[in-house]
C-alpha cells in the first residue's frame, strides 16, 4: 500500500511504546457490536497505480470532451483557453498541499496571493473590497441576499427574470428555511431586459434587495444603473450577479453602474469546466462600511514584529470559528486553489490582455450571431450581448440539442433544459462563443442547425 | 514599518531593521528566503503574458451603451515574471509536501499525485455541466461509483453528492432534518443540540437554517454527558418535544470515540429527533466502524480530509452527505440514479417527481437545489482514485495507522505535556494536550510558534474550547515512524522549555519568512486591498 509508510515492525514497536497488545486495543472504546472484523465485503481490494489509472481513463472516455467537438455551451460555465503556466503554478505542492493560512508566519505565499486576488476582484467588479472566495456563483448569490437582509432588516428579495434559474432555485431552497421571501418571474423572450416591469415590481414593494444578472441568462445586458436608482428609492440594495468575468473586460463594471454588492462565478478564468465544480464564488461590496457584514474569509495587510509588511486572515469575529451561531455565514473551507488559478490567469492577462481577450470574444460572438441568424428558421433574440446570445428556433430546442449532440456538435444550452416548466421558452437556445471557438466550429453549427430545422 | 509603496518596486524588507542574529542584506533577501513585492508594485497595465490578436477597430458591436470606458487598473506580468512571482510566493508556504502538518481535525495527509493526473484527464476536466446527459455518462459514473463506495463504507441508505464542502454538507443534513420534520407536521421542533466541543460550523449551520442552538455539556471524560442529554430531551415533554436533533462529532474533537453513540441516537430518536454526525473525523474509523450501525441519520464526509483531496490553501473542499432511510427522501437536487439498463440519470427539478414515482415508489421529495451544478466533480475523481487505490482493505489500514500514530504521539509525550483525557482511554486519530504546567507566562501560542522554528507546522491550537490552551495533534497515517520520532523529539524539547519558563520562546518564530504578525492592527485598521479604501 504505497501511501502508508509504516512497516509491520514499526507497528509492533509503536504498539509496545503505547502499551497496547494489538491495534484492536486502540479501538476499545468502540462498542464491540459496531466492529467490522475485516474489510467490508463486496468491495474491491487495493489496486496498483496502473490499474486504477486504467479504470479511470475508461470512465473518462465515456464523456464527450468539449475540446474535441464544436462546442457552444455557456449558461454559467464558460470554456476559455487556460495558459499552461496556470496549472503548473497551482500544482506546486506549497500551494496545492497547504491548509487554510492559520499560521501566517509560514503561509505568506497563500496570504499575499489572496490579498492580490481580493484587489483584482474588487477592481474588476468596481468595488471597494472583495473577500477571499466562496464556493461558487450560486452560493455567493444566496450569501449576498442574506447579507442584504442583515443590513436592511427586511426579508423580501426581488430576483430579476434574467437571473440564472439554478441561482434562483438555490435562493428559493435557502429562503424556505430562513423565512426570506423570494419574488421571481421567468424571463420573456424579447430583445430588451424588461427593466420597466422589474422597476414596477420594485416600486410596489419594500425589498431588502434586487438581484440582477449582468449580462443575464439570455446574454442580454440589463441597465443596472436604472434598476439601481429604483432600488435605492425603495431603500433596497442592488446585487449584481456576473457569471462571465471576461465580459467585464468589455462592459462597464457593476460597481460603476451602482451595484451595492457584486457577486459572481469566477470559473471562466483559470479554473476550467470540470463538469460543474470546483468553481469559484466571487463576492465584493462597493461601500467599505459593509465589510463587517460580509461572509467568508478576508485577508488583510499588517506588519510583523520587525516592522516588515505581512498578511493575515482578519476580521474573523464575523466567522463561525469565533462567533459560532452568530456568524455571518457558516462557510469555512472556500475555494482557495481556484482563487489562485483565477489570480494567476488574471496576472498573465493584465489589463491589456483581459481587454484584448474580451474584445476577441465579442468579435467572434458578433460574427457567429450574424452567421447563425442567417440559417432559415433561426432568429436572434438579443439587441445587446457580450459572448453569449439566444437564438429562437421556432421548435423545441431541447430536441435539436440532443439531435446535434448525436452528430457531434454541442450546440448550446436549450431553455427547455433550464426552464422545463415554461413551454413558451422552449424554442430558445443559448449559444456561447469564446476565443476557443473556431470559424470551422461556427460553420459546423450553422450547417447542423440548417439540416435539423429543414 | 514599510507602508505599501504605490510608486514602484521596493522590497518589503528594505527599510526594516535586521532581525536578531540575521545579517542585513542590500535586497532584504536572505539567500533562498526571497522577498517578493505585490503584482501591483511590479506589473503594468500594458504588460501581458498572453498573446492575443490586437482588438480590431470597426466591425459590429453589440455592447449598447455598456461598453467599458474606464480602465480596470489591472497589472499584467510576462510569463517568466508570472512564474517567478508565484514560485517565490510559494516558497513562503509550509505544506504537507514539505513536512508533518499535524493540524488536529483538519487531517493533513499526503495527497497522491495519481489523483491530480486523473482529475486532469480532458474527459473529466473539459466537460460542461449542462451537456446532454448521454454525452456525460462517464462523469455520472464517477459520481455513481463514488456514491456506492461512500454508502458501503458508512452503512447508510443514500448519499447527497452536491454539497461543496463540509459546512455546506452540514447545511444539507440539517435541511434534510428540517424537511423531514415539516413533512411529519412537526415544524415546532426548533432546537438543535450541539456539544460544547463542536466545530464552530455546527452552531453556525444550525442557526443559518433557522434553528436555535443549545449546548450539551461534556462529562469529565471528554464525552457527551448522556444523562444531561436525556434530561434535556425529556424537558420537551408530552411527546411533542422541541428538539429537532443533535449534531455530534464522532470521533469527537477531543480525539475520543463517543462510546455511548448508539444510546445517544436511541434517546434522540425516542424523543422524535434526528442525529446529525459531523464526519470531519471519519478518517479515524473508515473501514472499521460504519456510522450507520450507530443510529446516525446524516453525516457529511470531507473528501479533502478522509479521502486525500488537496486542501489548496483553503479549499476547494467537497462534502457529500450520507443519509439514513428516514432522511434520504429529502436529499437535494440534482442527484444521479442508475437504472437496470445501466443508464445513469441526472434527476433535476423537471423530472424529480416523475422519476420518484417511477423508480422510488414516490418517496423522494427533495428539499431543493443547494448549488448551481452537480457538486465538486474535480474532487470526486480524486477521491474515487484514492479509494480504488486503497480498496476496502487499505482503507481499514488507513484508519488503523492513523489511530496508531496518534496514540504513539500521545503516549510519547504525556510525561511532558498535560494530556487531559489520557486516562479516558486510547485516543482515536488525534491527541489532545493542554498548557497546564507551562511556566513563565508561556502559552500554547508560544509553543506553537516554537514548532515553526523547528520546521513543523503547528498543531491546531485553542480548539476544542473545552480544554485550556488546547493543542490538538493529528499526525495522520501518511507519516513514517522516523518522521513521528523527529516531531516528538521537537515537541518534547519545546514542552520542556515551556515548563521551564524559557521566555525566549515568546519571540518565536525567528527563522520563518516573517516574525509574529500584528493581528490586532490588521483588524483595527483593515487594509484589504492594495491602494484601496480603508473600510473603517
């Protein structure tokens, strides 16, 4: 057993130091009737590295890999090229195999990285302060709703129609148990984002917060500034949700547009698709006074006993290990290594690279939208979009997606998959285009759609 | 002190006085101990480490009025500078790859590299969570296969795979309990009982889910006080109790097995409540004891503890929750289910009711979705790889060696360090010491910082709260006897210094990249971003 260094003679020597006759003596506090006397029956025994790798490769081959086919899925998870040095750095054992930096004198690598990460996220979001990460975008969104409740002492959250339906479901689940009320309506298939209808809902209520995805689930870019003004009039906070950080290289930051809390999914930079996890929850606030209501860990600058700059986890009186049942959140482990991947990717890009990457995504998406809208029977829904848009196919898009998958084209995410109870949305297909999409991919999708819709 | 420098490169140490016994250098570096500025001090907006086509002017634009005009102000570095920056930072970290990392309850064991290789296979790493189910049968098979192992190892009925970390798993279990009580029409049960020695996440989770939290006392043995628990349960009275359940860590945070676990479960069940077990310490009993045989209703499993997935400087974790037959119907969406034809289904909101009717006799009534997608796939591949490597026999050996190593540390040091529960029986996977007997005003913190100078990561300190100056040592099964002997030698030496009141320990660490950091200043005058607004 290659991961266990003790030899049988070590074990004997140690037992005799302990004064125990056998290993069973050390389990004496376990009631005898709960003992298993040998390996659990029906389970395989230990296996060589080669045998395990062979088995896992066999399972991996049973998936269609995004990089092997024309690929257009987004809807909250985006495929971007990850520079080789990102994976090299996150595999350094000093980062990979370290724990949460509880002993700052020997964790300055992780802590300085987190301080840099917090600054990058705050700037990207147009905010004052960002935390050291949460699990993913959907749980960050829920944490923001809880934070708005604590700040406003109200418990009605209005969710915009364009918020990712999985994020809506997470909020609904949590609200069932916390006594929050959730006001949400499904999106309407129109070019505009429905700001007027949303503002009417805000004016008719006293919400704690208004949650708006930017760009939204259909790829449209909502007018955060207008919505924010209406929210402020009602004494509510504006929570902006971003699921594609690359977009913020091309469009104004949510903070600039007046969002009070900005949360999002950071997976698009450095982390990869990974079938949905682990991902990276981003969380930032525009007003620094709100920092003491924030969930999750925060890294701050200080000095050591010799006056040298150093970093520590700080403001931990908000957190569960100090405050227990009065904590702002129960979160402990977050997404540290994913934050590192994000931060390294962002450092490689820099301002210039991120703006160029965003521009390239947008250029290709505009080109693809134009090309696909020419397919007979296909209409483009959006007026505005970044790298993702919605096509209307005039028939059930789920069936089309399945059929195209059978032909080796992963066409996008059908609205039927996301909104199974909303038949009026069923013709919608959400298509994402990134710098990894080639001209050939776009032609393959156009041709496959043409054939399927003929 | 050296204030953050906004005008350019300046080594953080340059203006600082030289440490005692260290020779000052021009750069502030000390040979392999290299100072590294922030990216904001060395990077530039115009520098990039990625080659991309220059943005073309003209062409269509669908950004509407939202096109960015203001700069983001993100510094960039070339690839060589990037690799060097992070490599230099990495060398300021301690890690399990470098040495023994005895953080009690955190379980820092070796992270096998096969796990990393497998997780990076494109067939796992480059797959989208919303691909048609027919194109991800291998990914679902990983979830299904890991789920079957977790069920078998715990003797439970089902497992919820989507929780993203231990605390998220706790929330999952507590929400299952809430949903089960609501389904029974007993929403009036609003109290969760938590022992004093519990992880902070337990009360935080219960409160987050809308429960009120009451503490259960410990007995002199370091275990749950069963008569006190029974008395509290009886106070509900009339068969209409107010207790929804208990959250118990077993083995507990004193490193002891809760001998009365079955009796605790029976008492709670008799009073109409459910038993949540914090499975952070499952590594002590995996393959030797099944929590399902002890009356547990729900338990999260930290894949990053028991099953060796890396901690990554604070995550990602993964916290699947095994469930009893009573709680299984309420597990979160989505979940996977393999049908007789071998096809693995992904059950989401849409088909949940129909699928339950067709395959589960209609009993499934999920409380809903806890996260956007299907859980921590990248951790599932690693954990399954680890489990298959060890097999049923190896996992049992894992628990035995972990317990053996902890007892070896306990018995090798109890003559120089106070071990408050040493007479409560053998410890499980971790050994608990206190600061009793330290002289000269020396504290647990001083001893911990002394360990840093000896080349070890300190143990968990000041936890559990039930012991004064607690030191919780968890060596794990992946340490050799030689490594343990070296650690024991270092700790013995430090314990003797602490007992003798050797005040030089108060200055420790002196050999780390930084001396003790001023945490009070960090909290009083928070600086949370570079060049940012002070959030006072």
